[in-house]
């Protein structure tokens, strides 16, 4: 990192506002334009300075471009040190945070509206884009043969994973933020005669479970809807017991913009490198090669199953 260039970039008021906003999570160019109240060409010039200085990471994704702060390293340490002196009560910073809250509420409202509209037909909609039967068979195999005392399904949707794993667990619990989805899930569990599973309202970035309670956690086609997928993985690790397993199902990177515009996808797939980084940060050991499934349809989507374990630490092994 070139310290002089970095300090020169941070020293500009608009760029400092950008860094303060990105400290709350990644944002798309359009969202930054909306929050800061400036033209996109003007913002792009500021982002070019910040990117060149190594203070932000630029992530093109289809027709969109996202920006985020580096997760670690000298640049992040410098940003954290500077933001510690930020005059948070200064009017422009207060206004920026209020507008950021508005952006987040708009995202949440759009997603809630979408899930509410599609809840009843969700499995059919989802099944159009990947080979569900093959993925489900592979998930059962990847979970292992041991019966789980507790399985948690983060973002349970219609409860399909709860039904699929019903005979592999003593109890399964699914959480979701969509009340229509939960209504459908309860109906599906009752229709399937599943008596060892339940669902409840909850946020996948703050699931209502104590630490170290679950033997198996599933995150099935959820991460591409998330602003910060790493938070879901971190929470999955938190609630997993030592020796527990996390199964992630999601799309590989693709360029199908209609999934973002029509189906509220926040991300156009997730890369192996991203899953590996987030898993390692969460204290999980990721299996080296994910299982991959081609959709077989004209959209050419690929679905991956990533498997990660929360291995016992040295002290636990010795005991």
C-alpha cells in the first residue's frame, strides 16, 4: 500500500463519506449515488481514486458494480483507524446513515414482496433453474450417515429441506423472515406427516439459537439474496457444534441479469474463492472440491454444493 496515496484519497470529504458507508457493508454504484446525492460520473471518479489506492475493492457483477472495503490488511487497518475519529454527529454523516437505512429498507421491502408473491409456487420457481432431485440426493449423501440431534435450515423457504431430512434427524428447525413462506412450510410439513420439525420467524444473519447446538446446518439457495453472505456463514459456524457440518447450496457465478431484476437476487452466483474465504474466517474447514450440477436448461446455470466442517480444536481432541 502506498501510504501517501492512501492518505490523499482518504483526505477528500466525499471519499471519506464513501468509506464510512462501506464500513456498514458493500453497496452498488446506484445505491451510493442515491445515498450521496451526486451524479454517477462524479462518483465514479471518486471510486477510481479509492480503488487505485487499494482502499476499496471493485466487484463487477453483470451489469452492476459493487464496492466493499478490504476484509483485512494494511488498508483496512488504516481505514478503521481513520473512521474511529469520524465526526458521526456531523449532519452529512447523519443524513448518509439515514439514506443508507432507506436503501436497506427498500431492498428488504422488494424481497419481502417478491417472496410473498411467490411463496405458494416457490419450489416450482426454484426448480426451473437447477436439477433439484440430483442436488437433494447429493445433499443427503454429503450430510453423512450419522443421525443429527439438531439440524437448522437457515432460510427454510417452503420447508423442503426439513421434509427431505426428516428421517435423518431427531429434530429440525427452519427459520425464515417471510411469513407467507412460513405458512407454506408449516402446511407442507403437516401434509408430509413430519412431526420432528418446526419453523419459526427469524433472521439468518442473527438466528435465534445458542452457540454450539446444531450438528448440521443447511443454507440452501439463500446466499445469493444476501447483502453480506459471510454473516450467514459466520452465524452457521457459531451455532454448529464442534464436529458439526455446514452444507451450502447456491449458484456458481453467472451473468443472468433477469434473476436480479425479476427475482431479487442480490448476487449473480458465488465463487469458490468467496466461499473458501468466508468459511476460513468463520473457523470452518471447507472440503476442497464442491459438487457441481449443470441445470441442463438453456440458461446454463451451475449449482454447487459446498461442504464445510467445524473441526474440534486441539484442546477438545486432547480432552
